C-alpha cells in the first residue's frame, strides 16, 4: 500500500513526541501513523494519507512540539519507492553503481531519497533511519553511473543546510561489498554465521 502524502517528524524528547503524535491523530483523519523511539533517545512520528489531513496533523504537532522538534519533512507527493523502502522493501537486483547519501537526521534522508528517485532513473536499494546510526539517515541509490550521480546531486540539493553528513558514489562496486549490501546493512546481521 502507498499513500499520496507522508510527514516524518523527529523529536529530541520522547515525551514531547508522544504528545505530538496524539495531537496529530486528534487533529486530522490521517490514514496511518507510525511512531516510536529510535537511537539515540529520539522519537520519530510518521503520518501518511491524503495531503490536507497530513498537513493539518503536522500543524498540530508543531503547535505542541515546542523546542523538542529537531527536524521534519512533509512530502505531499511521495514517490512509491520511498514508501516501500521505509516499510522494509529492498531491491535484490545486482548493483551497478552505488550512490550513498548520509544525513544528520531521519527526515533529511527521506527528503534526499524522494528527490533523487523522482529526478533520476535509479532504484532505491535501501533507506535507513536512525537506529544503529546514532540518529542519522542513509539512502542508497543503484543504477548507471550518470543516473546515480544525478540522484545524489538532486538528493543532496534537497537537504536543508547542515543536514548533509556525506555523499559518495562508487562507479563499480566490488561484488563482495555488493553482496553484503544486498544482504543487509546492519553489521550484526552480516557477521552472524549462516545456520548449518
């Protein structure tokens, strides 16, 4: 399932995030809300649905979030691959060129992923948010080199000042590194020995 609009808000305070999530669903009939703690002690709230209710929910959160609202993004026309990547879908196709965008916050990663996928002929390998990343976000684009370059350029251009940690492109990813990325990007999942 996909939704036309998505908003993601990141709070420094868990308590403030829960209050904001409650205010969001009370203020507008969003189709779905997902909220919870992430490392390092932050709270993410995502709402999805039609554009007007999502925007109304974000207004409500901004009214009660106070100084605890660290970062946010509202996308009125989110690309379906971004939503799919957020819900755990991963491409399994061989990796041609790899584009990596590392962001300071989770909402910034969503902005980079959406801008890159909308503007270039690439696939999203993965979008990772916060956990295991000390609150950062990661976006992996796959495709031909010139398309990956375009996606990374568009993704980084969409970021607010100070949100870009690093952006890199690997034109020919080594097959062993590609196999690791296709399996998982959490080290603990890669290092575990296969079951006999």
